[in-house]
């Protein structure tokens, strides 16, 4: 029918079901998305060039760090800040309007949306974990949309935002105002559910052929959500992410819209990671590093931009720290070996073999953490260095007893046990920098 699909609606009945992945009309999305990304990056670059000044420190502890006083906040009526904000909000509106226009076309109907009723499979399916299965009961569309956003992948980004806030040295957890906590919450919402949800949905669309081999129970290859509904979600989350970033920049009075710039970089990285012509994930090194920097550097920059300034030292440190996440991304590739092999993707387990890649993953992660320990010792933050070193011990233990012993069976379990210690370690390292008056 020509009915217009709604963002949150009931799943179709059995009589309305159609074959999965029904063909749609002409596809102009990749070109439009690339042009939009290029335009946004150009606008951000121009904002860096024409807008002077630093990001202001939090009003809570603006004098907490010697030699790091912030520039005065831009006045609400500042012409340039208003122009940047208006441009970003207009872009967000354009994205949402595009989604609404596509919705009006009514290209396809949803096929049957099913979910397994047993507890374990249902939860795994809902949060986007490996090991879920095809389902027999109809599922509300909101649950399927949540599956596309893969909530299981949000926590590292939330830890990353907290790390950036700690590194700013301008946030006192005991005496921070409700306003400061509200800014922190919005930044975490931006970096976690919204932009990770955008990234995962976009990646699932471009990986639908791969998922049909590796994870056929995912919403797109199983046909439980239409192409139209997928692109509604991509545009909505991308527009919402840009809008939240603008809100934070205006709220903090940034003369340089630093949070918005980080959001734009994240949106662009998500596209070139998943889509042709670059599709960074085709190569194990570029794909793993793009993923790693998106999970460590970008949320750290977002958190630090809200309450302080992202200095060149922080940029270098976080980009280097992101090398550790190459190991995390390699572990993630073990679940996709069959599909990567058939579709010619050069993931680490495919290129080097399982027996080599299972050692590469913890080697990347632990060796980089050791260099961070050495750096913390160098700047005189010995207690934090020892704390990070202590957090490495369980990571090494779980690598030996779980992942190296049986990487194909224990990849998810290893991530679940070791990643919390890794993420807490980033907060320890960031706290050391925030505590050090010279950094």
C-alpha cells in the first residue's frame, strides 16, 4: 500500500508480510551522504579558520588549574557563534526533512518482525550481541530499532566521555552543579546512544550482505525492518547528534564550536568506515584503527571539549591510545570470519589466520597501555600509573584463559570480562592528566 511508515509503529500482521529485502527504487543515498559529509567538513574547517579563542572552562572550577585559564565565553548575541549554530541546526533540519520526504514515498512494507521468546536469546537480540537467533513472535518496531543501535556497544563511549571530563581538570564530581551534570548527561547521550546508534545502523545497512552470512538474525538481513525505516533512523540519529552538539556549544558559550566539530568528524568517520568508495573496514588496519579512534579519541574529545580545551597533547595522546583499540577491533572480527572470507574483506583473522590474530589482539591492547603507564610515570603521576598497571593484570589473565585458549568460542566473553578494566584504565589515565598542573 501507499501508507506512510511511522518512526514508531506496530509490526505488520502476518497477512501484510512481504519477502525480505524487497527491491526499492533508485538509490542516490551514497552520493548524497558523501556530498553532505563533505559540505559539513568544509563548514567545520572554515569555523576553525575564522573563529578565534579557546573553549571556556567550566564555571565550577575555572581557576583549578594554574596556567590554564580559559578564554571568555562568547556572548549569546555573538554573530559568528549564532551563524555556526544556525548552520548546524539547519543541516540537522535538512537531514530530518530528507527522512520525512523519503517516508512519504512509501516504498515498501515491513516484513514479519519476529523475536525469540526465551530470555537469553531475546536479550541478546535486543542489545545486539552475537549468538542471538531467528525469532517467531512479532516484535514492536521500537525494539527492532533498538537492536540496530546495538546498546551493548555504548558503554565504551560513555567511559570515553567521562575520561575527557576528567582530563579537563575542570569538573569536581563532589561539588559539581546540577547544570554541569546536565551537560555531562547530554554529552554522554550524544556520544553513546545517539551517534553510536547512528554508526551501528549505518554499518548494518552497508553490511547487510555480510550479516546475511554471519548474523542472519540481525534486523536487516532477516527482513524485519524495511530499507525505508532504516534510512529514517540513520537521518534522524545523525540530525539529533548534530543538534545536541550545537546545544552543548551554545550552552558553554564556545567561540569555536568544538563539540560540533567532534560530532561532524564522528559522522564522517562512520560513513567512510562502512561505505564505498573508501570503506575503511575492507582493510584490517585502517578499519580497526578507525573503529578504535571512534571509541577512544572522539568521545574523550567530546567530554573534554564541554568542560575544557582539547590541547595538541591530548590529541596525540588519545590518537596513540586508540592504537590499543585495534586489539579490541580484532577480537570483534572473529565473529565475521566466514563472511569476511566469502566477501573478500581483509580482516586480521582472515589475513593472518586465527592462530596469529588471537595473539595480535591482546598484544596491541596491552603494549599501548604499558606506554601510557610509562608516560604517567614521566609526568610524575606515579599513583595513577600504578593504578593503570594494576588494571592491566586482569586483562592479561582473561586474554590467556579465555581468548588465546579458544578465540572462536570465547571472543564475546573475553570482551565482556576485559573491556571494563580497559575502559576504567582510560579514566585513570585521564584523571592523571587532569590532576597534573602542567598538562
